[in-house]
């Protein structure tokens, strides 16, 4: 899977708790992305990074924050989880919108 | 808002038949990509077509792009049961092409 690992793969958490998802790459790609996938919506961009400490918001960034302190790691934090954040989260890496992206296997998050 | 919209939402065909999926988008693009997602897995890149290209082939896949109509089509010839998956188109996003915007996808079922 192109040297990209997401952890955890599954998580159940309670409403109001903070949650951090990790994306780790071994490919040295500049760009890293976090998407969420929900039925009927396809994939929607949450945040992306174009370098260490360089991040930007996507379409559905409210309630999420990210950090990238190293090239290989991109963390997604749900500051206070809500039931509407129950989803499958995908990390992707690549060279920007003009090249292909490589996706992780996804993290299934359930907020109860 | 989503840039790409696939059509149809779901398609069911017999093994050996051809499958055609369409994607429409709203704003100008530099490139358009197609991805496949098997159930429970991450997305896999299939093909990228640039805005100055009209047609591209990769094995049993043929992609066309009509920038005047803001549309693309993906043709899978001689389909196999293993082609059963969801197919997504993605365009380079608004932010200087740094990210990808996905449509909601077409669910293809190939019956043996």
C-alpha cells in the first residue's frame, strides 16, 4: 500500500472525548491528506499538508485539527468527538493534485 | 462542494460486458483522475488524464475527457467479477491544484 499506514484501524469512543488518528508514510511524499468517507458523499477533504508544519483546511474542517511535525507523520485530532464524526477516515499521500495519490486502508471511527 | 459527480450511482452488468461510467465537474481543471475502491479498502489510482488530452488507455480501461462539456467517461471493457468495486473521479482542487476533490462514486457490480 505504497508505504502508508493508518492507526488505529478501528476505534470506538464516547461523545466529547478527544481522538487522534495517525498517518505514517515511508515514501517521503510532500503532500498528505485526511479525508472522511460517508455514504452518499464520497470522500470529503478535511485537512491537508504541503510540508512540515504547513497545513490548510479542506471542505469539512470544523471540529478537526491536524499537525505535521515530521515529513512522515500527519495527525488528525477530533477535539471533542461528536456522533456526526462517526465515519471512515482515509489518509492519502502524493505530490499534489497533478499526480496520483496513494491511500491508506482507512480508520473506522464510531462515536457513541 | 464536490467538484465531480459520477453517473450512474450504481451499475450492474454481466461478466464480459462493457461498463461505462461518467463524471461531470463544474470548474476548469488541470487534470482528472479515476480511482477504484474495493469494499472496505482504500482507493487505488487507475488513470490520470490531463486537460490537454482527449483519450487515454490503460489495459482494459479507456478514459475520455471533454473539457468543453466538463465531463469524463471511464470505460471498462470485457468486465470481470473482480472489477466489482466503487469508482470515483477526482479533479485537482481549487487551491492551486494542491489537493483532490472527489465525486460520490459509481458502484459497479459485475455478475458472473
